[in-house]
C-alpha cells in the first residue's frame, strides 16, 4: 500500500504541474487574470477555524496566497495518492477513462468545497468558466493517470 501511496503522490505532483502549466497557458493566451477563489477559500476556511492567518496588509495577503497555492498542491498530490492506492489495489481502467475519472475527482474536490463554503456557485458559472476549470483538470487527470501507469510498469 505504501508503494501505491508514494506512486500516487508522485503522479499527483506531476499532474499538478500539468494543471498549473495549462492554467498559466490559458491566462497567457486569453490575457485573463488569475482566479481569486483559492484565496477566498482559504479565508472562508479561516473564518470557520479557531486560528487565523497572522499578519496585516500585504504580509497577510501574501500568506493567504501562499496557503491557497499550497492547498492546490495538496489537493493534487492527495487525489493522486488516492488513485495510487486504488491502482495498487488492482483498479485498472482504460487510459481515457482513468484520466477523466482522476480529472473529475480533483475538480469535484475543489468545486464542491468552494460551493459548500459559499465562495463560488458552480451553478451560476458560464460555459467559459466551466471550460477554464475543466481543461486544466483534464491535463491533470491525463498526466496523473499516465504517470501512475508508467510507475506501475517500472
């Protein structure tokens, strides 16, 4: 099981790099700004916990931004670890199906948490909003699942 977790974490890290690259490419091509929802999610979580992000002004904003980025990495690595365990346990799906399942799992974990925290309402998103979320997650899923399979063969 440890091997599955570690392989999944490595695969999730590779997938997270692919997701970030796809997101930054989209921002570059379309000239769009970065999303503020990761930082808003950190702040929504902070409001529900008995701790707060220390600092004021730019220092606090920078910490919230760092926590938001780290939470994205943790999600990507965590979803990868989950699928690493499943893969190690014998779940073998055709590559396209595995990639989509991994992608949708990661996407759902972030979108559902944002909805539950009332940071964003996916029901109100435009087609462009959905595509801006879906496409990078499909890259994440493809790279994560392909890496899992490659690590399994080695």
